[in-house]
């Protein structure tokens, strides 16, 4: 028995990467099928940490509040090592992340719980069909129409369990109202519960989020490349009974008995990573006894005592850094997450980077499927994410080298912190945290160099001096801002929800100054001009009742009481779709009455007194910075990758 379905996007794998992609589809309404071979996701184990950028991303879907409340926040990091006369001693205490980089900081919460929270959003929309216990069995690509992005060139056969009408509602996952089980398709099978059926899927795009052993990657003939080192690490989630003073901080111990790292988790839990000699790793793999790992931990922690009251989860793994050099197949099939890069959990970024991969790709796919962006922008996925994965692997190699510098346990380096390890930790602190990821110039990120040498002249480029501290290609930072109309405060990031919309911020500067206000008015006139490409693009989708493809904000630095809201150009006080005026588009960088943090944005971003305009992609990365007069540059840039008729 087989049924046939046609979808815009098929996502294989409902781990962190697949779920993040599905979250975008939930927001944008793209018809999606999400499959996973497991009946349910794991509740314990695996990744447990979230870096600040991942929290910012979850927040843009409205999901961070829950995560932040349930998670434990890792504020400090301590380093411990052998002292001259024997027992381990504390070497340093430091903040775990750079202050001011993000309004969130590193936190820990089990991967299963994080997946639950994203899944709730995905399940709340009926454009996404989720099928568990389902895996692909074949892949066919029709190359004859692959360039025509209106076609469905990918055909996959799925092996899926038959739905039965007596399945209880909490037989989770198979909760897809659109594919009800009693649609008359049931064969007269004697064993309905264990029957399997085939489903034929035709898809425009396929996303391989099927983990390190990716089936899809193998089908495409792609391989993970790189070495695997013979370092073995034991991992434990325990409730510890201990007299160690830093047990609720993140800490690393390097001793003559080996190295370990612990991270405080939600509730009373801690996550332990400990280096294991090969013999112990082998023993664990045979006996699966967490006691083996625990004894190694006890030896390293001496003279402090550490016992496990409760062991929730344990595993042993081998460190390996591997990467797939190609993550896109004709811009139709994409790989993301562990399917295209693996590394040791030491750099602890698997889930972060996996979610950030599909956070990068999701809106691009949705925009191409909905016809507002040209298909060639899909090239930017590999251009942007492959370098991130490469950098992660290099970073991981350094961390591993530093933490596993024990080819010989007698090595004199053992038990102390090398400069390289320290530097690697500092790097994790800043750039590796995902906040500093910067995409190089491409179709969606303008160059900051005016290049007139090429075969043709590109007539737009970014003027970085107008906003010196926010770089083109990076995600915009966030500061407290106030509403012009009522002085309520909000964080800048809270405005830029992940809905697929672009955001244009007009930094008007001191608009009490008449000539400055005149410049803002001129730009507003151009933006509202009915014949302009900008206006036509902005309204093309709006008329179909969709989201606004670009939202325009004014963020000025004049004293808000000297400005009358109704004197502002109309584009900054548009009609609300609920009727009346949308008051949320005029903002000011002034001090807030109740809480520090307001009135610092212009200085912190390095906004030039002349002001500027800044165009943000749907993922909050900055794609264009230019002067208020450069409306032409903006139009030309936009028209290079968007389309009007969808
Ligand atoms: C022991 C351990 C500890 C870890 N600790 C950390 C940590 O501290 N920090 C960190 O950042 N990361 C850690 N990780 C890594 C982290 O779990 C992964 O990086 C992350 O889960 C990757 O997400 P993903 O969505 O790419 O893949 P996965 O989470 O592997 O998800 C893949 C999904 O695809 C499904 N699937 C696979 N094949 C098929 C198929 N053929 N058909 C249908 N479905 C399929 C699977 O069932 C699964 O649900 C750890 C991993 C392990 C194993
Ligand atoms: C994300 O990155 C942070 C900081 O690098 C790390 O400590 C944490 O474990 C990572 N989170 C996950 C889920 O891997
Ligand atoms: C986080 O850990 C602290 C102890 O360090 C504990 O008091 C707190 O309850 C924990 N918070 C959560 C949300 O688990
Ligand atoms: C992280 O950054 C802060 C501020 O720059 C610094 O004080 C701290 O030592 C750093 N932590 C580590 C582990 O490098
Ligand atoms: C007003 O703005 C113009 C244009 O930006 C600038 O040249 C001039 O110096 C400003 N005047 C004052 C008084 O700040």
C-alpha cells in the first residue's frame, strides 16, 4: 500500500538541526514533511549547553523565555591544576563569557528538553507534517528540470508505519491532523499495528539533518573527511555528592591522573567529561558500567571527594574532527548539522552549530519557495556555513590538543595550562561563541570596498565608517531602545523576529537638527515612492496578506520630548494590520526611566553623526550599510537578488 505526496521541503531527521529548519517553515507557512526514524527523541544525554547566540535565535522564535527559565546559567569558569607539592589547586576564576556581547550567556539544559520546546512551535502549525518511525529507502533526482525551481525534481520513497485508528494521542510524533489514519486507505491487514507502508514523496528541496551517519550524505556519494584521534572521553550526567568548592561553576582540572571538565546543569545535575585510558574505554564499552568512568573522576579530583548520588546517563566516545567539503547538491539537497561536520563535544558546539546551520538556511529556502528571492541565493548557504564548520574544527583540534596532551601521561606539560589552551578558552569566550560569526561578501552581503576594476561596475557597497562597531556580515548586536510614542523600552533584537522579513533601520541621528530631519524626510519620500522598486517589492506580498517583506524603522538620537510623533514621515507610522496606527516603528536612543542601558546604542554601534541606513537579513545579519542619500544603492542591491512576481 503506498500513498503519494508532494511537498515543498522534505526534512530528514528531527534532531536540533532538523527542528530548527522546521521552526522556520512553521513561521513562514511552507508545506513541509519532517521525518525521523526514531519513534521519539531521547530524553537524556548528548548535548546540554546553549551559547548566547543560540539563545538569541531561540528568542527570535519566541522560545527563549522557557529555555532561559529552565536552564542553569554558567557564569564563571575555573581552572585547576597540580600544585608543586601534589594536590590539585585552583589556578584561576574568570567570567565564562565576555560581558556585554549578548543579553544572554551560556546556559545548560538537556538536548531533549530543548528539542521539546522547538517541537511545540513546529507542531502548532498545520503546514508541517511530522512522521516518526519513518525513513527514506530510495532517492531519485530528475536532473532534466533541476534548474527550474518551480518543479519537484526529487523523488523519495519512505518506509513508514501504518497509522491505526486506535493509536493513543500520546503515541507521540504522529500527530498530523492533515494525514488522518481513517481516510479509507487502510488495507485489510491482519496486523495493523505492525504494518508498514510505502510513501512516495515528491519534493522541491530536501534537507539532510540525519546526523553523523547521514543516509542522505551517503546517497549523494559524499564523505566526511578528516582524522579521528585515539583519545577517549567518558561522559556522565550525575547528581554529585562532593566537597569540591567550585562544583557549581564550569571547571577544568588538569592533573597527573588525567583531565576533566564539569559543567553545572539544571537542577542538581552536573555534566562530566573525563579523559580515559584506552583500557578503561574498552572496559566501559564491554560492561557499560558508569562506575568505571566515575573511578577515574574520583582519582583526578583527589584530595576532594566526589561520589554520584544518581547517574542519569553515561557514554564513552572517541574524539574525531571530520567535515564534508560539499554541503549543497545543485541547490536542491542540503546537508546540515552533524551530517556535515562532527567534532569532539569538548569544543561543545555541536548543537549550537547544527542549529545555526539551519537557522542560516531556513529563511533562504522559504523565500525562494515563496518566490521573493532568486534561487541562486541558495549558493550562499555553503559559502557562509562551510567556513564556520572549518573554523570550528580547527578550534576543536586546538582544544583537544591542549586537553588531551597526554600521548604519554608523564609529559611535563601534564597538569598545567599551556598558553595555547588558555588562548583557546579565551577564543571560545568571544569569537567561537557564535556571536562573532561574520559572513564574507556574497549575493546577500555587500562588500565594503568600492570595486570599479571588475568587468562590470557594482554600483552599491557598504560604508563601514558610518557604523564603525557593527560589521557588515555579522549579526547586529542588541541594546535597549525606547518607543518614541510612549517611552516603553525594549531590546533592539526583540523587534527582529524570525518571520522571514528583512528590516531596514534608518539611523536618523539628531533629527531636532532641521537639515538632518530633511535628509531623513528625503529618504522616507524615496522609500514611499510608488514607482520605486523598493515600494513595489515591499507591497507585492503584503497584498497577498503575507508578512511585510521589509519593515522600515526610524531609530534617532534626538531628545524624544523635542520630537512630535505625528511630525515624522508616514512610513514610520504606518497603518497597523489590526487597524489604527502601528506605533512600533519609531524608536529613540534615550535613557530609560527605570533601568540602565538606554541611550548607549549610537555610541556603542559607532553611528556617525550624519546617521546611516542599515539593512538586516531575516537572520539579523547586516547586509548593507550606507548613507541616508544612497537610496539608489539600496534599490540596486535589493533588486539583485529579489523578484517581484511570485
Ligand atoms: C555523547 C555525546 C555528547 C555530546 N555532547 C555535546 C555537547 O556537550 N555539546 C554539544 O554541542 N554537542 C554535543 N554533542 C553533539 C550533539 O548531540 C550533536 O552535535 C547534535 O545533536 C547534532 O544535531 P543534528 O540535528 O545535526 O543531528 P542529530 O541530533 O544526530 O539528529 C539526527 C536525527 O536524524 C534521525 N535520523 C538519522 N538517520 C535517519 C534516517 N535515515 N532517516 C530518518 N531519520 C534519521 C535521528 O533519529 C536523529 O533524530 C554530543 C553528542 C554525543 C553523542
Ligand atoms: C554551545 O557552545 C557552548 C560554548 O562554546 C558550549 O559550552 C556548549 O556546550 C554548546 N552547546 C551545545 C548544546 O553543544
Ligand atoms: C541552577 O543551579 C543553582 C545552583 O548552582 C541552583 O540553585 C538553581 O536552582 C539551578 N537553577 C535551575 C533552573 O536549575
Ligand atoms: C572571558 O572574557 C573576559 C572578559 O574579556 C575575561 O576577563 C575572562 O578571563 C575570559 N575568560 C576566559 C576563560 O578566557
Ligand atoms: C545639523 O546637521 C547637518 C547635517 O548633518 C550638520 O552639517 C550640521 O553641523 C548640524 N548642525 C548642528 C548645529 O549640529
